């Protein structure tokens, strides 16, 4: 009897190592789409992202995508679409970052791209560009005004700062994430959640002062305005609601109420 070969027909140029690497990527796709226990499930499975039926067979996925180029990972062209051949491609980390729900796009001179890409093109810091746009600068002014730090300088400083911060407090961040997601934790991890914030961290990123500094326009407040603030607060309104009713800045309202309590 003639033996029938049932093995899938794969790309001949793929080595065993390539196949194993692709299998890990294939499994991770199903994990984030169908396993509620993995941390990335909320960004995929909970949003309704699925794997198309043809990719339920590993050989189909392998034949469609081939070997992953070095330094790349699988990404979806439509961030709200499913995993399938038509919607997936190999992307660099920069391309992955540009294709997230948090990415902001702006259009200038008929061209539309992410803030990070614009910053790179004009060689200015991406954070500085975001801040300029947030403050209401025009796109032209935000892009063409010289920046103290170029794109790469700001990027390197940000990477170094993130690395230092994670080395110092990464274990605490991880413990807080587990607690927020109601994941099971070891006793040692639970103890981390009870730790006080290190002193040097307070110096670097101080908490908001519970005793606010005087507001700029505090001197301009009249006795009548103060009585109105105090009366509204006594009736149960908060600082924001008092600001909306009286037009007095919230910071000023908070300062005078705090001063009255002390």
C-alpha cells in the first residue's frame, strides 16, 4: 500500500528554529484573544478581537506569514480588525507604537501621520511637539519652531529615565498591576503593596502638597465672595461646583476653605 504523506506543505526555506519561533507567536495570538488569565486579554479578547478560522491551523498561519524578519513582530493593519492574512503584517516596534489606539495623528500640508513620525521628520522632541499641540499651537508653528532637544536626544533621555525608574520601582509596579487585575499573588508580593514610597522617589516625583500654596488671585477675593464660598460649601457643594456657580477659580476656592478650616 502506498504511504500517504499528511504533513503540511511548508515553505522549504524555513528551518526548524523558524518554525518553532512562529509557533510561539501563533500561540501568543490565541492567548491574548481567548485566555482571560493573560494580562493582554483586556486589550484584545475583551475588545472582540478574534483569530479568523483559517489560522486555527498552524500550517496555514506559517504559510501565510512566513519567517519573522529580525527585530519585527506581528501587527494588525486595522487595529480593530481580527488576526488574518489580509489584516496582518510584520512590523517594527516603531510601526507597532504608531498603530495603537493611543496614537494621535495630525494632518499637515496634505500629509497625515502620527505625532511621533512628524517629530522624527522635523527632528524635534515628540513630547515637546505633543505639549505644543496641547497648548493650542498651530500645526505649522509647532513643527517649525526650533526645539532645545532633537528627536534622538529626547528619545534617549526618555529611555534612560524609564530604565532607571523601572529598576528602582518595577517590582512595586508589577505588584500593583496584579492587585488591580485581582490576580493571585505570593505573600511576598502582597507585602510589597504595603511598602512605603521610597524617599528618593518622593524627591523625584513629589506627591501633591496637601497644604496648597496661595493662589495667584487669592488677594482679589472679597468678604462677600468668601461668605458665598463658605455658604455653598456648607450646603454640600464641592470646589468644582462652586467654581461653576461663582466663577471663582477652583484653586482659590480650595485655598480659602482650607485656610478657614485651619
